[in-house]
């Protein structure tokens, strides 16, 4: 399995492939913290690559 980091300085509308991804959103760090606190979303499990990438971007554990 591989994981990648990328930058999207002018991120616009997301285009999904229905057979692969059901939902996607862009978050700022503040929006992510608010969505997690409000139980609007759940972060990936602590042993997952997705969680490692999110925590790296967030600067600490996103769940803290």
C-alpha cells in the first residue's frame, strides 16, 4: 500500500467516481477540528495510513 501527500492551493469542486468514493470534502484544520468535535465525521483508525497522513497534516493527532 502506498500513501501520498499533495497540495491543492486552488482546490475547487471535487469530482468523485461513484464506484470508488461515496463522499469527499475539503477541510481546513479549524473545520476538521469542529467537524470531529460535533461528531459530524470520524477519523480513520489510529493504525491506518489515512490517519497518519491526516495527523501529519494537522500537526498532531486530529482526535486530540
